[in-house]
C-alpha cells in the first residue's frame, strides 16, 4: 500500500449506492498521495448492492492499493452461495442483494452474480495494519495477537470489543456495530453510523480525525 500520512476510511455501505457516491464526491481523494480503506459490508439490506460492488471494482481499477476488508455480510453471502447456510443470509438482508443482482441479469448469464463480482468478494481481506492503526470490520479479541485472531471475531464481535479499554498497541478502526455518531476512544474508532437504517454513511480521515458523511 502507498505510504502516506493521510488515510480515508469508509464504514458499512450496505447497498446504499447514492450515499456512497455522495460521500466519495465530498472527500475528493487524491489516489496518488492518499490511501483509502473500506471496512466491509458492501451488500445486503439496502437496495443497490450490485451498483455498490460495481463501483468498488471500478475504484480498484483506478487504484490497486485501495484496501477492501471483508465484512460479516460478505461471509454470509459466501456461505449462501456454497450452500453451507442459506437461511441466515436471507433473514439478514440477503434477499435485497439477490433482488438487486436479478434486476441486472441478462438472458445469457449463467449466474446472477457476475464472475468479476465473485472475484471481488474472494479478494477481500480480514484486517489491515499500518504503523499507527489496525483496520478491521468488527473488532478484536483482547489478549490475542493480531495474526492469531479468529475470523469469527474479526467479522462478528460486538460487546466484548466495544466495551473493552484494552490497549491493542494501535488504535483500532472498525465498523459493523451501528451507532448514532462515530465512537472515539483511546483504543478504538467506530464509524458504522447506520446508513442503511436512515442515518448517515461516514468516512474518517486519519490521522487528523476529520469526519465526512452523506
């Protein structure tokens, strides 16, 4: 990844394509000198998951150094497609994602989800670390080294992480748990502000803690 002091971090999008576009217009990132991290949960619950993923793929073409984290909703989609667990996905907003993809289906398509979208989902990473921050979708388990954290915690943990004052060595930037406003604590920054529930989609610029929303 490009070494830079300035990093923009965007929280859970959940198919809210219009908010994503409005937010990206506000931050006006310079990919030559600034970094961008997405915290996962691009899909589900909102109406335009197809468009959001298409947007992510186009962004990746502009700047291969963008970090795309995996969220628990991408994991649920993975399990749905593999047949491991279909029910959990459908009751957690997956139906809206399937409808979004079906609305773009061509008669010649073999699957409602294009191969390039499947490749995007497979490329997602569980965490990203820089000199000053750890970026993760849901959070971390205390007293566990980063490389030994379980995927289920990285993608799903809530209360045990939210309530801890444990020093992880670096400030942890996360999404997953929707909050009315960004959470700022010495050991963590939470920026899922519930865009899909009618609140705002949030971005934080680090290290100067400037917030943008749409």
